[in-house]
C-alpha cells in the first residue's frame, strides 16, 4: 500500500524545494539512471578530487 507521495524536497541547503515534477528534477533523474553503468567510477573520481582539493 502507498501511504504517501513525495512532491518536493530540499537539496543540500537550498532555500527553495525541488519539485519532483519539475524539468530540472526530470533531467537530473534521467541522467542519474543513464549513468548507472559508470556511476561508481565517476563517484570514486569525484571523491578523490574532493580529497585533493578541500574547500
């Protein structure tokens, strides 16, 4: 049984919520799914880059 449906959420301190029916969210989610085969490699590279260049 479905109890609730998320229609928006906040990402990393943004003041405005991101709606799940927005163009931005649809693009982001399609890209995330399309990158699934290489996601682990990309995230590993990102983590190494962040470790070398802390903010």
